[in-house]
């Protein structure tokens, strides 16, 4: 069994008619990930109601499948905690710093507040507004403090999720010469 087939199986996924789908689920033709061979260049597309966004291109099919799996996970992972987001928004508005800090306790290795650090979700406050940044990507700019806190929290959850995926399949990614930063950027953006 190939490396990518092993990952497909572990993630309970399959490829059918160039589309990544759950092993026993039906394909959602409104939102799906496809891998198309265009003259020996494999293109991973995120498809939404007829529009297509290229997520990754490569001349290596196994790499394309890995990036297809990552794109599929992003499209289908349900990790946003709406109740926690409402609680965070309320806590910021009521200046309940203790609750906000407790929510971010699990992210100490991937979150930084008030200064920029590479490979961390950074929230930089300016007066009553804030920016949320990850490496060279501005996630939100000049947002209200409550919005910035919720966005930072949700991106931390996403970042944590994809780091776990990278750690789980570290050897396969290394064998295929896949840079984890490319995986992270594909998942998060």
C-alpha cells in the first residue's frame, strides 16, 4: 500500500472520479476537492458551486493527494466552537481577562499577543483595535478587540489541528519532500 493510500485509509477517505470523498459518504457536488491531471501536472482544486480555486499544483501525484487531503480536511473539519466564541466576545466586552487567558492557555506554543513571532498566530493591539497575523498573512486588520480575539482563537484551533496532522504523518511528508509550512498555508488559507 502506498504512503498516500495509507493516509487516505487512516483519514477514512477515498478518491473517486478525481474527487476526494469520505469512505462511505456521498460526494457533495456543491463543495468538493478534485485532483485533475493537466498534462502531467496535478492540480488540486477547491470547488464551490461551479467556481474553482486552485489550492496546489505539482508534477507528483502523491503530493497532490496529500494536498487534496489537507484541502478536504479544511473544507470539512468542524472545529469552530460557536459557544466559546460567544463567551470570548462577551468576556472581552466585559473586560474578563481571566476567562480570555484561560481560553488561550492551550495555545501557548502557537499564539503570541502584542508582538510578532514567526509561526505563531499573533494578535497585536493598537488602542481599542487589533490585528491578527500569521507569518506574512494578515488575517484581520483594525478589527474590534472582541472580533480579533475570536478570530485569533479560531485560527489557533485551525493551526493546532493541522499541526497534529503534520505530526501524525511526519515521515510520509518527509519522504515526499513536503514542507510542513506549505501544508499549514494550504489548510489555513
